[in-house]
C-alpha cells in the first residue's frame, strides 16, 4: 500500500475522532450526542487499524518486530460501529420517543447480541478474521434499518426547520453508509477486496459537508458560530442587569398605559366590565417587581432559578396580559399548544422572553396581522416557535440582531435589548434561540429547550410517586 493511502487513513482516523469530540463536547449529557459521538469514535478505529497495520509492515522492513493490535481496532469499526449507528438512528426517530425511556435498556442489550456473537465466533487477535457471510446479515441489516429511519424522520417531521436538519442528516449519512455497507461487508463477502480503500475520500467529503452545514445552518445538534465569542464578551461587558430591567419596565409600562386608556373610556361609559383590564395591570406590576428583585441581586449577570413550569399556562398568561395590545393593533393570535408539557425553567425569565418576542411581533405588524405560537418536540429539543407575518428582517440586519442595543426600530423607546436578553437566558438554561426571517414576509423565533428539561404531567407525577 502506498504512503499516500496510509496518510489518507491517518486523516480518516483524525477527522472521525474530531467529529466525535465536537458532537460530544456540544452536549455530553444528551443521548443523541453520546450515541453519535460513540459511532464516529468507533468508526475512526477503522482508519487507525489500517494506519497501524501498514506502519508495522514498514517497521518490519528494518528488522523491528512489535506486536500488532490492528485486528482489535478493526473489530471496533466492523462490529461495534453499526451497533452504535443503529442506536443513534433510533434516538433520532421521534416515533420512539414516548416509549424510549421504558425500553431503551432492553433494546440496547438485544442489539448488542450479534456483535458479541461475532467476537465469540471469530478471532480478532492477532489478525481480524471475520466470516463476512455471517456479519453481512446483521451489520448490513443495522445499516439499512438506520438509513430507513433517517429517511422516515425526514419525511414525517412537520416543523420546517427540523425537516431541513433531518434532510441534512440524510445527505450526510445515507449515501456514505450505503457505500460502507458494500465496501466493508457485502463485497468482501463476495471475495471482492480493497474497495474500502476509498472510504477515506468519503469521510473527507463528509467532514467538509459537516463543517459547512454546521456553520451555515446547524446539523447533528452542532451549530458552528464564529461570532459567538465576540457576542458573549460584548454581553459580559455591558451592565446587563440594569439595561434589561429598563427594557422590562418599558414593555410593562406600555401595557399598563394602554389599559389605563381603555379604563378611562370604560369608566366614562359605565357599561363594560373593567375586571380584565385591572387584572392585566396587577399582573404587569407584579411581573415588574419580580424582575427588579431577580436582577437587583445580580447586576452583571442573569440569575436563573429553575422550577417545574407548565409551558402552556405561561404562554396563555402572557397572551392574556397583552390582550389589549393585540386588540389595539388588530393582531390575531393562533396557538397550537400541549397543556401537558412541564418545563424545568425559570418562570419569571420564561414569561419575560415570551413577552419580549410577542411585543416584537406586534411592533413588526404595521396593520392587521397574525401571530402563530406552536410547540413541537424532537429527540433533542422542545421547540417553541413564535411566528408573525410582519415586515421581517433584512439579511444585512439578521446577523446583528443579538447584539446589545441593536434595533431595526426607529422609536427611541426601543433599546435593542429584547433578543439579547432572550439569547442570554436560553444560553444560561442550556438551550438556544434561532431566528428565521424574510423581509416583507415575516419572522419566526425558535426557543429550543433541551429535552432533558422537558416532562409531561404524567411523568412528573410518576417521579413524585417514586
């Protein structure tokens, strides 16, 4: 084997382990990341095995004898990588989510039986000597099932943003895994050897696509953001507590002012109940006091106090408190919510984030418009999407929307802190915020909450009973 081929497999090993490190380091507590990281880590042993085997052959030329362990490393890539791949594909498929916690240990053990049988039946030391006729049935079967699951997830996902992510997953995995199924298993079973040499080029191409998709859109749970360091430093540099408090006061006072104007009319006419407007004023003043107390103790940073929160209830409260604002601006609200979702989050900050986003949407709608609020769940995140049909944000401004004090609005009362605040809260809580906007069409804000902090009323009751 030529030196260039050996070098390519060295690169294959490094690239796969680099991807494993990036994925696991992004969120090591998430099963999705752990299984994906394990798969790429185990697959990397294939490149390492080739590199070690050929390096030892070169050393033998000068008379140096050292024991070889490339057979063991090859077995990791041939036996264990398909197992980790299928486990990752199962977690990636939303249909299994509701039953996954109950069955995951049994599924993991059952799927591990064929790899363990392969280790028992066929030697891996000093030389990897499998029966490809045997392993082709289960290993290729695992790969085919994984590919079908990736395609199924792409077809059945309803959320447009998640559908794009599932499409990228298919683009990265399905063609490459199909090639690997032939080069590593099917063709060797037919005594057609050495096609696996081209695996290194496939991995290099996939790594380039992974970096591109990760930078441009976000893929496999990884979003590569070269501007993040600068943004975080800017946010630490500003006196965030004081500035965000001012922003909160502005929003709440606007609502109180609108209600007072309505009350003046109502009191004058004496024929419409005033209780709803008084309740809104009371709720707004209570919310202001909560924010003052929370931010006063931590002027340089946002303090997060997590608790079990019914997400739908918080949304309904925010919508109710902005009722007069919506009516005044002739804005309709449509909701697609689940009332059984319990989120482990800071109640005060959650409500303030929703208030900020709804206020932004109202201000973006110049005339009669519509705001859609929707919850969706995938294996990694619960996503709350708030979509409006307002003026949208231009491409030039879209990259700056999280910068403190940046605002596309001309009013002096708009401080440009709402999205900065939301970004900071989501980062502190282990989630992230995304925005999709098209000028003159509208804007969608996605609040992505990590699935480990999402429960249902049923599961919460179950935990309490235990």
